[in-house]
């Protein structure tokens, strides 16, 4: 399997070929299908990376702290006053 950067570069090349308009319709459709598959794979990889970053940024600074598990803890701050 190619790396993220290689697949992104391949997607950019496909985009340029399609936008050039110098290829037959059948070839453009074939390239479009390849591009969609690449884009979906890249999106999945980015989603995984975002989840990892989210997990890492929510890790406690010290072992005594508990991790922040809520998506928007600032919204629940006002609940304590109710």
C-alpha cells in the first residue's frame, strides 16, 4: 500500500489529467473512479489521524488527573449552577 503523500500526489495527477480535457471521455470516467477511490481512502486515513490526535490531546497531564471524555465540557459547566 502506498503512503498517504504518494496517494495524495496520485490524486492530484488524476485531477490535472481530467481538468486538462485532453483525454477521451471513457478515460476521464476511469480516472474519475480511481480518484474517488483514492479520495475515500485518504478521508478514512485523515479520520483515523484526527481520532488519534483527539485521544492524545485529551490525555491527562499527570497520572492523578482523569482524561476529559466529553466533547464540549464547557457546555456542561453551567449545569452545576442549576
